[in-house]
């Protein structure tokens, strides 16, 4: 498996993407050093790229808790939208990440699937415990979407050693959840391991850019 001192790429994702006839290229941008690293997953292979288009604005909010410009989303008494949110390329659906309104403020751990024309929530799902939503990507055909999540690793031993030197660390594993446009889960897989003191974002493009 390809790796760096800051993370490890999980190549098994390629076979799952190929097996499920995922069109286009999945791009992952990793922020774990001075210059972001860009990887493209396509046709069962991983390519490192000099550049990668950013995710559609405002579909990505990094790790900050902030709102976005998707003010057309239906209001719901149960949820609070936090971002990221993303409209499908055909404009028919929106995936919106949120938290329950009565919970303390934290990164989004739930998403809803909204049918835009009827302004109606047609599916909702809470992620697994300790998984937080970091990005959303729609397929070019609007028939599938990916939820990128992160889960903080137990780095107590690393932190003990680095805290002595005044440099505590955080490390996260990143997973992708691939869904059909109706919310049916196709697969879940780890895509990055041990991203240290960094973050990641995801895009889905028709061509290998």
C-alpha cells in the first residue's frame, strides 16, 4: 500500500469501485503537510496528481462548524444543517449533512436526502458512532453519491510521547460510504488511514483530471 509519514492510502477501495461499476474518477485531496497531496481513483488504479479540482462550493466546510448558502433547503424541526451539502448534477436531489437540533454542537453525523422539486426529505441516516461527515460527492450521472467520513484514532501513546515535546497529535481514518440515489448503501470502505494533524476532501469527476 502507498503511504507517507502522514497517512496511508487504502488501495482495496479500487476493487470495490470497479466491482460496482463506478463511472468517472474519485479524487481525494489530503491536507497533512505544507502542500496538499492529490490522488485519483480510477479503473482499479490510484494516480497521484499535481492538481485536483476543489469540491463544488459550498459542499465542503473542512472541519469547521459553519453554515452555507443552501438556504433553499426545507426546514425541519428535528435537524440543524451544518454542511457540507451538495446538489446532484441533474439538480433533482440534495444531500445535506446535519445534527439533531437537541444535541450539543459538533461536526455533522447525520445526513438527509432531499427531493428538490417537492422539497421533501426522502431518506435520512445517522452515521456510525464517532463517524463525522467531511465531504459529499455526486456521480456525474446523479445516480450515486459518496459520503466521506472521518473517525479519530486512539493516539494516546503518540500523544504521550509528543506531548512531552509540546507537540500533541491527532490522527484520523477516513471512510467512504457509497449510496444509490435513493439512499441504499452499496458499500463502506476505509480510504485513508492515520491522517495525522490534517484533513481530507473528496470530488467525483467524469474524467481523470
